[in-house]
C-alpha cells in the first residue's frame, strides 16, 4: 500500500535511520539544488551511473537540470571513473535532450521495466577527461 509521508513523518523517518538505510543501499550520493532554502531538484548517483534526476516543475528550463548533471559528472570524475552513464526512457524528450545537450552520446538501446510495461530506453555515456 502506498503511504504518503507528512513532513513530520519524514523527519521521524530520517531520525530512525530509515532514509539513510535506503540511500546507502540504492545510491552513493544525492545532490540537491537549492535556492533561498527551497529545494529545486535532485540527482542520485550510484558509482558511475546517474540513477535519477528530478527538477520541480515550476523550475523547469532554468538550467537546474544542467547544474545537477554537471555536479554528477564532477562527482563521478573525482571518483576516478572514466565514463558516466545514464538510462533514459525513449519517450522522455526533456531528459533525452538534457543529456544530449550535456555531451552524452547514445551508446545502446535497451528495454526497461516500467510497472507492468516494457519500455524502450536509451543508454547514454559521456567519456570523462
Ligand atoms: C529532465 C529534467 C530533469 C530537465 O530539467 P531542467 O532543469 O528543466 O533542464 P534545464 O533547464 O537544465 O535544461 C537543459 C537543456 O535540456 C534540454 N531540455 C530540458 N527540458 C526540455 C524540454 N522540455 N524540451 C526540450 N529540451 C529540453 C534543453 O536542451 C535545455 O537547454 P535550453 O533550455 O538552453 O534549451 C526535468 O524535465 C524533470 O525533472 N523531468 C521530470 C523527471 C524526469 O523525467 N527525470 C529524468 C529521468 S531519466
């Protein structure tokens, strides 16, 4: 059953260490974009792969996604990985355009599970100098 947490519940969740357990299992790092203490978006990175990127709708097309991708690139480069990767569903035009605009090249096309559906996804890579 889906349960939507209130802010107070999220605080308790963090205090109980549940958020940390999930983050440490799923990702190496989460970077957030903030402005005047407002959360604009986040990017999740696992080793050499961007697992998720999200920007609040009101802040789309303001360069927030680009900044988050650059932060992910910097992190993966500093970790010594030669390449950064991301899997993007083919229908997601904004995300495909975002990564293409940041120099990611299409390395392969695959299938990915999306709830009960199978969707085409683009595997992008960018070589890190
Ligand atoms: C994909 C997403 C992160 C882009 O974030 P954003 O902050 O709007 O992106 P930016 O403003 O940094 O855009 C950078 C470039 O990406 C491309 N781009 C971004 N959104 C686009 C859109 N809707 N249509 C076409 N190109 C787009 C453009 O090239 C843009 O440069 P420009 O504005 O100078 O033309 C955002 O749309 C989002 O959160 N979507 C919902 C979650 C999602 O789909 N995540 C991806 C999972 S893989």
